[in-house]
């Protein structure tokens, strides 16, 4: 719907104002943020991982951070992710790691970013772990897929995978290339504000593209991570999977921490593999803004905590 799209663009635009970011980060929003983020420290995140695993859910852990503007911060992020991987291995051998290339320096120095990725993938190889490269806004889609293909050739689908967004017009062609590589692909609708020159403006087109892309991926060699909370899409895809007799070990569902938890548990109960994207860290603001923009009701949830309590009469 048009108002939903406008709302999302407005929220993402306003959320980028530096003074608002600064103000929000100092508003003591801990309780509100905790709905979507598993804590600010690795210790808190590992507690959340243990709880999710106890509930039969698998995990992909993300140390929040993106759009890094200096090399030292990118190196530090790489170091922290490496430490996170080593701690994670000790409590959960099948947990994945999600990362953003701009956190590792893609915008400022692509060579440094590649070097950081090699470091992390060597750790993944030693530990038997898997790293998924998240997809960011369309200004870095080409670079992300190029670096992914290069790394995929060296480390293979056991250790590295990538994400595609159904709202981008280019995605069917990208998916064809990824299928030929036998890449592990997570498919999402897309969380950024994109112009109509590169992405479908209408939600119904994004949803239809999503369905078609997942069907195509499921019929290829690619392992498919179906990342959505859309109940209708999930029901239609489960029907397609049954009709085509697709093995349950060819795919998994993925959802975000704190969203549609009833559906997460329902799918586990029905015997599907489901993995929860679990973010943590102090750089929660951009991630949090995207979650607010996806659902206007979340804005009221935040406002209720920001506004002073009304006097009761
Ligand atoms: C595991 C995972 C990884 C992701 N990785 C990326 C990535 O790398 N790059 C990228 O661009 N995007 C990523 N996304 C975000 C994705 O692009 C969508 O923005 C997000 O998933 C919302 O779309 P939806 O598919 O759930 O469908 P929608 O049609 O947007 O939502 C369907 C229903 O889900 C619920 N819902 C959706 N969002 C929220 C929310 N924020 N709060 C509460 N309820 C909500 C609502 O009930 C809604 O009606 C990821 C999503 C998941 C689940």
C-alpha cells in the first residue's frame, strides 16, 4: 500500500537525522530496544543463544555495526567478530554468523574488507562455522555479490552464503548466477529505502517476486534460507514444498529476534528448521530504525515509552 511505503521512507529518513540518533541513544530505551536486540554485550547475547537453542530454534548471531568510516574501526570489528565466533563455538556448534561488509570497511577500503573476510573465513573453517553476508542498500549490492562470489570459490557453501532482496529488479538475474554457483542464499524482501528506478515500489510486487524467487531457489542446488514473517507467503511456500516433495534439509526458515515468536515456535513444532537472526551490541540504532520503519505499530510502542505517563483520574 502506498501509505505504508511512504511511512517506511519517512521513518528511515527521519531516523537518519544525527541529533535524533544521539537523542534516542541517550533516552534509556533499553527495555524497548531489548524487544529486537539480544543485549549490548556478548555475554548477554550468549544467554539469548542458549535460550533459543533450548527452545529448538537455531541461531545466526550478528554483532551490530555498519557503514564504518575508518580503517581502525573496521579492524576492531573484525577482531570482535572473531572473538565472538570462538565463544559461540563453545556453546553452539550449529550457530551461524551474520555480518555486514560495510562494518568490515567495504565503503572506505574494499581491499581491507576482503582481508578481514579472509580472516573471519579462516576462523570459520577452523571452527566448522558458517558466515552469511547480509545485503545492505543498493549502492553496495554489486560489490557485495562480487566479493561473495570470489570468497565462495575459495571457502564453498559450507562456510559462506549471501542474501538477496526480492524488491530489487536485478535480483532474478543475480539468483540465476548464484544458482549456477550452488551458493547458499538467504532471501528477504529488503529493508532499505530504495528509489523506484531500482526496486519495486508496490508491496504486492515485492511479495510476488519473493514467492517466485524462493520457488526457483528451492528447485536448484542452492540451499535456501526463507527469511520472512509473512504468514501468507509461508503458508503458500509450505504448500509448494509439499507439492514438489522438496526435502526439509534443502531449506530453512529464518526470522528476526523478537518478531513473530508464536510463528517461530509453531514451525519448530511442525518439524521445520528455523533459525533466528539474533543481533546484539551497542550500535543498535540503524537496525532498530529499520524494524520501526517496517511496522508503524512499533512506532507507538516506542512513543509509549518516551512520553511521560498520563495522570490517571
Ligand atoms: C532472518 C532475516 C534476515 C534479514 N536480513 C536482511 C538483509 O540482509 N538485508 C535486508 O535488506 N533485509 C533483511 N531482512 C529484513 C527483510 O528485508 C524485511 O525488511 C523484514 O523481514 C520484514 O519483511 P517480512 O518478510 O517479514 O514481510 P512483511 O510483509 O514486511 O511483514 C509480514 C508480517 O511480519 C510482521 N513483521 C514484519 N516486520 C516486523 C517488525 N519490524 N516488527 C514487528 N512485526 C513485523 C508483521 O506481522 C507483518 O505483517 C532480514 C529479515 C530476516 C527475517
